[in-house]
C-alpha cells in the first residue's frame, strides 16, 4: 500500500506517517518545509511517546509531489488554510484508484478537497490523537485516542476498511464509523468550546474547568453547536448532556500543563484554524437561521489576536 501524507513534516502528519512507515507501508511525507524535509531525509524521523520513549523511522520525504508517483491513499494533515493549495499540488499523485483522506480538525475540509478531486475520491475521519513538534523531524505524540473513519454520505466501504486496517496495524485504535459526520461534529463541539476559550486567556486546557466564568461560556458555546447540529440537513445527532459530560471529563483527565493547538498557535504568532471550528458553526447557523452570538464572539476575539502578529 502506497500512502502519501500531506503536511507530513508537521506534528500529526509525522506521527501518522511515521507509524505507518514503521508498520511496513510505503509512505512518503510531503511538505513545503524544505528544511524539515531535508532533515528527515538525512537524519530520519523521531516519534516520541508521552512516556519519553522514542523510535527512529526513515520514511521518504519530499517537497515535490510530482516526483512521488500515483498513491493508493493521500492522507491530508495540513492546516485548514493550506488544504486547497496542498491538494492541488498533490494532483500528480492522485490516480484512478487513489482515495484522499482528511483527518484534519474542523468542518469543511472534505468538501474543499471534493471540489478539487471529486466527491467519489474522498472519505474522511477524525482523530483524538494529539501531537506537537519538538523540532525538525521530531514529533511528540502527547495524546493517544481513538480515530474514526468512514464515508461522508454514511456507512463504511472497502477503501475505508483497508485504511482502517492499516492504521490499526500501525498502532492506532481505529473505528470504522457508519456516521463519521456525527463523529467529526462531536470533536468539533469539543474544539469550539475549549480551543478559542483557552487561546483568549493563554491558558492550559485544564484551567477552563477551574473557573465559573469559563465553564458558563463553554456551556453557551456548546448550546449553539448542538442547536446548529440538530438543524442540519440531514440532522446531526448530538446530545447536550452527553457532550458536556465528555468535554468536562476530558478536561479533568488531561495533564495540567497541556495546551491545545489554538493557544499554541497564538503563542507562536501563527494563524489559527478558527474558520473551520467556531467559524464553521457561525456559517452553518447563518445558513440555517440559528443565532450563534457566542461562537461569533469567539471568532472576533481570535481574529483580533491574529491581527496583532
């Protein structure tokens, strides 16, 4: 099985691409970061677990998708705002039987990919694994969780099954979902509540449940997400009490020092993915006639922080 990973020198691309290569798959990491690509080709890729264990893996890495050849799967792990340019650049790798898989954060990435390659070539998923870069060619898998994959229109398929089997062989707990859109929105709810709230305060995630004000803010954000999900066509099943329990339970269990991706992006003066998280809720609410003032406020606040970079 030939697998190319777009954003392969980033944290999540390196973790998934590295583990798949370690499991024996023919993996190529594709990234625009030439320095990181050169480092991986010369020194290899280090993937570290949260206990401090490290493994050195030697996948191929390149900045030139045209030289890679046709792939069985193209796994997209770029930031949302690089999705279109990355997939367009990857077109030389996409043949008649290639499937493009998005495991990115947020909502809307799969439709943007489908606009380029055709909906029949795309399936998607969501992962609760998390990672961070220690340096070029060195990724930390800081969080371990389940990955869901499935077809956008519902159900599973042979191609999703083969990919799920590859992920399981690489050590990722993976579920083939009959309703992967519901799984994506479940994580979207988590991210919409926690990421911008922590980013505004420059807080570690655990602190969000230590203050009444942030708890009340997250509760209102979640109510809007649930209202939009239920008004979606077809409706996306989401129970407020279940999501609230899952979100607060996760925050109680995580390490006190753990920061989410959006606070980290703000800290390093990088553009965030607010547009496909709270921005996606606002856009859907506007289309469906559902007010989303709390999510809209979070978009304004994060955009204001980005303007200071």
